[in-house]
C-alpha cells in the first residue's frame, strides 16, 4: 500500500530513532523509503514515440506499440518511410532515441538498447529490477540515464559502434531528492560530468527537476545530491528576474538559467504572477534572505560548471555586500577569487578578471570596504 506524506507521517529521522534496536529495522526503513519512491516518482506510461537527428541532421522518428501480447514492435521512420523494424519482449513504458541508439524500457523492468542504424540489439536486455519511470538520452555524448520506480538512478555510456564497450558511469538513489522536495521528479534535465571515458573512470551526474520547481544535481565529490535551484519568492532579487523561459530555450550554455526558468514557471502557476511575495521580513532578515538567494545561485552555478553564470551572480553578490557593508563576506569572496587566480588551474584568468573588473570596483563604492579593496588590489598587482 502506497505511503503519502502527511502531517501524521513520521519523518525519516523520527522513524530511525523509533526503530534503532528493532529486529530488521533497516529493512523497515528501506520499505518505507521504497513506498515513498513509488508514490512520488511518475507512473510508467505507455511509450509511443520519440524523435532524434542522425549524423546528417535529418530528423527521424521511432514508434513503439504492442499488439496485445507481451511483445513490443519498434519502427523507425524517416520522411514517412520505414527504415527498420524490431521486436522486443515486454510492454514498452519509456522510449528514447538518439543518433547512436534507441532505448526501450518495459513494464517488466527490462531495458532494451537497439542500434539506431538498423534496429539490431546492441546489448542483452538489462534487468533493472523495477519499471523505468524516467528515461533521458544525451545524443551528443552517447549517454543514457534511467530512473526506476524504486528510486534508483543509473547513467550508462553507450556511444556508437566504434566506441569502447558500454559501461555504467553513475548509480545513486533519488530517495533523498524525493524526501526533500516532497514532489514528483518530472524530468531528467541534463547529464553533467568532466569525463565520459569508461576506461578512465569518468563520472556523469544527473540534474533532476521536481514538479514544485526545485532542481537537484548529484555531486560525485560530496557523494550526495545537492540543491541546484529553488523558488525564492521572499528574495527581492526574485522579482527582478526576467521571463527566463524564452531566454533559457535560446541559451543552452546557461544551465542555471534554464533551472530558474522552471522554478519561475512553477511560481507563476501557483501564485499567478511569479514575482516576489509581499515581504513581511524585517530589514535584517530581508538582507539575509537576499544573500541566501545569491549565495545559493553561486554555489549552483559552480556545481553545474557554468563559469559565466557564476560571474554574473558574483557581481550581484558584490553589490549586495556593498549595501550591507558586510566586510567578512566581501573578504571571503575576494580571497576565494585570488586563490583561484593564483592557482593557475582552469578558470584562473576568468577569476582574476572577475575580481579586478567587477568585484573590487563594486566594493570600492563603499568606504567601509576600502581596506578589503586595497588589500586585494595589491595582491593582484603582486601577481603581475
């Protein structure tokens, strides 16, 4: 029987303290989490169609349908003409197509990977243990991500025929996301990662969007999920955000902007406007709320690997620190940028430019921050 969160449902910490010495308590907690995952993840839907672009840029479509038996027929069409056809065992619930492969997930928990060129089976059917709720393919990188209804997320490197053997790049549980968001996961937004080579142990991390506008990204270094974007209706900056949805569609290199667009869209649906709520916070709490919003955006931009979005929010942060005369935060911001600039790693030039051309000039407009400006201006000169 499915469990829904309610005022009377114990939190996970409460549940674990109630059952520390009970026989099989870990199993009970696991089953509670499993019920939550089944309830908050999307129900598997009957797969129907997917589209992709081939190497020449020509668009083609893949259709899956069952004839009433426990077998699905997959057909690829280009320009209305059938290119290939295949049959797989199981009733299809999710379908994804890319230039390299076609992935078909079935209600019996199997995942079938077919060649996009001919429809031939690329791998033996994968037994995932539960039906797939969400499926996402990164066509450019040859990646496939699946989230099953038991809360397991997996990312595989599949690539093309000439690449190394397929392998698993990432596996984690989305149960912490469901517990925090208290909402369904509606989309796998993208897949991030510095390395996609299986032999070199490259990592790939999913970015997930929940139905309440919250988004999350997995951190391999921290070995846990982190918050990427949240609606911030109490922040004064929230009301200054433009209508990001149209901008996000034309800015594929701005992942945080796209996530903010989703959060803004959720706010517009729930409150009818999407602007900031009429704040009842006192001035001190309002300043802290504004800083919380900006700091969260800076951390998210760094986690998403979006250097230009980090720079944009760092400039907003410097201006906010000017208005609050917060010397401690200003000094910490400058210290982090000067350390990055002196480290010689990727982003060193950008960090130096950000500090010299944006952050320090902004801080210089407040006399109470002059010592910070002088100290880090001298540090920049010493680097020449």
